[in-house]
C-alpha cells in the first residue's frame, strides 16, 4: 500500500518535517532503506546510519532530528509509531472463509460461517470456533476445544484436552497446547504415571511462538493470562499460572505449579523451578536459574558474564575453595573477637 508522509504523520500523531506529499510504500531498516521506503530509529548503535540513510523518511525522536538529512516524522516512541506504519503499509487483504475439502470436521463441532480451515486439519466433537478464526493446515483440535473470535492457528498446531483459547490469540507453527504434564510417582524403582486431568485456559491477545508447549493441568487448569507473549521453544509445565502481559523469551522452561505475576519480563534460556511464586514486574535476565520465590519487583540475574577461558578456569578453581575460605574467615573473625574482648 502507498501512503503520503502527511497521512502517516497523522496516523501516528507525529510532527512531519519535510514534504507532506512524498510517497512511501514499504518499511525498511535504516541501514538498507531506499527511496520509497520509511524506517525508524530508536537504538543508539544505529544512529551512525541516520545521516546517510537513503530512506524517503525516518521516524525518530526530537533528539535525533538534527542529524536527519531526509524527511522525518517526530514522535516520542519511534518503535510504537513504526508498528502502526508497518501495519498500514503492509496490511494483508482479508481472505474469504474457506474450508479445504481434505479437512475432517466432526458433525458435532460448531464452526461460525466465517471460519477458515486448512488442508488435512482435524476438528473433533464438541469443538466450538467463533467468528473470524483461522485454522491452518495439518492442525488438530481435540474434542471440546473452544476458540473465541479471531483466533489464528498457524500450520501444524495441536490443541488438546478441551483447552480454551481467548479472542485474537495467535498460535504459531508447531505449538502444542494441552499435552500431558510431566507427572510421575516412583513405586519401588518404577515410574507410575499420574493422570493429567486438567485443561489449559489461554486469555485474549496472546501470542505463542513456534514449537512452544503448554501442558494441561494435573487436576486444575494451566492458565495463561491476557496479552502474554511466549517466544519460540518455551516450555510451560502443568498447573503453571502466568499473569497478564508477561513476556517470556525463547528456550525458557517453567516447571509445574509455579505462579508468575503480571508484567514480568523473562529472558532466554531461563530455568524456573516448580511450586514457587514470582511477583509482578519481575525481570529475569537470560540464563537465570530461579529456585525460590521472588517476592519483590526488580531485575534478577544468576548467570556469570563472559570472560576469557583462562580467567574462567582460574575463577572456577577459586570457587571450589570457597567453602575452605569461608571456614578460615570464620576462624579469623573468632580470633579478632577474642582479641577485642581481651583489650
């Protein structure tokens, strides 16, 4: 789609500096943009590209305007303005509802007339799919699954255990919702499976990335709040509860029955133990390991920063001696205390 800069400035409630009638039809990066494209600047390392960018316009803040040699749209938060512009210029046309002839739909399923179903998808008995929802190819919706309005399941998504998916939620390729949780008891050296009888409840406006999994509850349900973002390859264990608008990056695993608050930000490859509580507004940096509850908002880390291997090995050898050093410090403290008492 092609728009004038005046139209886009009005769209984002920004101040246009330059030619109102200039046309753009695509978004691009500030480094590689060309004429007819618009980009945004919100990262300090990218400022060096601003004076030389070939973009027709740049979305930026007032602080960067002086170095801009092309048209500019000045806003407070460039990335948010960029989102609106990108959606406007790259708006996908709404396709007509279509059910592929290879799809298998149980007669007891209820689909709104506006629902689309891709090739080789299977929809079980008692499934309810509200208007505007789209089911990709090779998807499986088990019995009694419920999808609210405008849900989008990309290809190869599996939804089991009577799970409930909220409005405008998107599940990307390979996502599995409602698979059995990891519940086993040891009987004299033999593992006995604990029945996983709960379901999964996912709120509205949620996105779950490719190949992520959300296990069903053992008895009660696993719950994902409104506006939650799960990256690719995220594992959510049974009976976990995630508060509204929390974001979890790739390859993070959350063990069963843990409760995560609202507006948390969890980095990649974080490991969170089971049966603990994490407060609202907690940030966990990448590779952090959480073994106990976090009661106060804040930023938490537990991984060691990168150093040269020789230094790492030296530090590791010192760490092995920490218990011995701690004992020696206690002994020295006792000697100091004894000497002070003799004075």
